[in-house]
C-alpha cells in the first residue's frame, strides 16, 4: 500500500488542492504501524496466530477502502492510519511465523529473500501506482486494488497456516488483556503523535517559536518519559522490556535501523517528487525511473543473504552498506534539472546497492545475541526503530522542502508565492506552472524546486554516515555463535 501510494502522492496533493498534508500521507501509516507493533508482538504471544493475522488483514483492508473513497485529505489520512494499524499486525505475524519456521543458519538467506520479495513488491507497486494514477482509473484504484490482493492472502493463510495455539493462550482472557500492556501502547502512540505534530507544523504552518509547536514537543518529552517509566515499572510484562537495550548489539542495531529508516523513506518519498516536480515526468514515468533504486537494492540484498549464509559474518555488510549508502545519498544530493539519465539512474543504483547490503543485517545480528524468548521483541524493536526513522524522515523532509520552496518562490516568482498558487495546487502541477511562466523565469523556477528537493536529500547523506559510525561499534558476530539462554 505504501509503495502504490508513494507514486500517487503528487497527484493526490493536486486533486485535494493542498501540499500541507503531503508528509502525513506517508508518515501516519508508519506512525500507527510502528506504535502498534510492540502491542501486536504480545498479542501473538497470547492469542492464536491465524485468527490474529486474519483480523489484521481485515483492518488493513478497511483502511484501504477509507482511502479509496476519501473526499479530502483528512479522510485519506484517517484511512492511512487504520491501514497502518492492520499492517502492524500483519508485519509482526510475519516475523513471528518466519522466526519459528527457519533455522538460524538459513535465516540470513531467508530474510534476504523476504526483503527481496518485499522490495520487488514495492518496485512493482511504485511502477503500477504511477501507471494507475495516470490512467482513467485514477489514484483511488491504488487503494481499491488491495481488496483482491488481501483476499488472496487471507485464503492462503487459512489454507497453509495451522491453528497452533501459543503456550500462553490457555490463560484467562482478562489476564491476557492485562498483560498486553495496552496502557503502555497508548502512551507510546500519544508521544509519537505529539512529536509528529511538532515536526509537521514547525517552520511551515507555524513558526518554531509557536506555543503550539513547543507544546507538542513538551508533550512528546513528558509522554516519552512516562512511557519509559511505565515500562520500567512493568519489567518483563512491559510491551517493550527495557532490559533488552542493555545488550550492546541490540542497542546499536536500533540506532542503525533508526538512521537507515530515516534515509530510506526520505529517498523513497522524495524521488518521485523530484522526477515529477523538477523533470516534469508523469507519475508512470516517475515510477519507472525509480526502478533503478529499488532493483539495485533487491539484487544487493539477495547477494548479502547468500554470502552471509555461506561465510557466517553479518557485521562487515553493515560497514560496507552504510558507507556506500552515504556516498550514494551524496550523489543524489547533487541532482540537477539538466542531468542525463545516466546520472540520475546511476546515482540511484549506488544508493540502492548500499541500502540493500545492510538493510536486513540487523535482524540477523539481533537473533544471534538474543535468547529465544526475547527474540521476537528484539526483532520487533528493529522494525519499530526503522519505521520511526522513516516517519521522522518524511516529516522533516516535507518541512524542509516546503520551507525552501516557499522562500525560493518569493524571489523567483513572487506573484505565485504571494497567492500560494504553486503550493496549494500540489506537486504534480509544478511542471505545468513552470511551462506557464515567461521563458526568463522558467529555468529559475525549476532551479528553486530542485533546490527545495535537494534540501530534503541532504538528510539521507547525514544519517547514513551516522549509521556507518554506529556499525563500527558492533560486536564481531558469527551466525553459529552460542546464543545466551537469558539476558541478565
């Protein structure tokens, strides 16, 4: 769903007549998905996995329907939030089932295949999303198409997955509900909402000195402190047991995933905007151009899985991947409206290879050092931090993009900036606006849009470099190392 939506976002902003919510189209989906992942991790511990998985699919499909019929941005954001909640259950169910089915020695290759299939689906989703958006079906079909796909997935789960009940399933229902730590999940979700409201408003809708922005930041800090204190109080019954972060590899992998998620999602959402807003391509051509990033990451991910399974050492791929991703992100930061296909495709390939080399290695590292009982929670934290980084990245990138674009238009085309025409019409209309300007303004206008996108592209280069630094502090691991029986 995220991949279909990414290619459609520029057209959605045009149809709804506002750029203000562009960050929320992507980030709210990730927000609910990651906020509910720890909760679903415990749900799968206490309830039958097949039923939980099917219910999660139903929630996801309900969110897709809301998006498909949304009359405005608020309704679309609501649908994305509901779909993200369902996606949290689907993702945690997949991790749980996957971890139980594949031995550790083959898990790196298995994770690479899973990541490769996911990336391939994203690659096809971006391309098809662009084609659908430009067709008579419109962008709404990008959400309707989830219904038949979800039906097929549900049938497969019903047929293939057995009705194995977890050991804790026999406990009384009220006891299981108490042990889910719903209060902790609400504190976590509330703190994240405050954070993203501050990132959404600050510098765009409100100045950073605004009481609304500072109030949200203060709310985030207080709720985050309350969440950590509540988790410490509940100890092993917490939705996120804090003791797992005492393990150095787990803590560093979470930092690495946070930085990688920030970079990946920023690139993923800003590349279509660059192609459509700067190069003037259609949504379909934009999706095709972005294949260079997706396809190169798939190939490098599969390569990493094969070599790690053969040699047994995962950490070197974190070193090489993060360093190469930082270089590739630096190349993307150099994009210009006059660049040739060899340049903008080649830069994506370098970044995609770097991303793919390390994107799934943190899961392998965590599973080496964690006891079996703690492994699902630790893996869930890796996903959580990756998506937390992605959600922050999308909002910060949007903030920088809109602020830079607004300032640039005041100089190049003040008549547009003063009336807000360029921003309110949406990203997909920026190319047509450029064509309507006098020749002496046209090139300068495209340079302003390009500079705004590049301001956002600066972020992945910085955070990928931070990820590289974190990887150098990792423990030296082999996939056949003895796993501890319990954390102290």
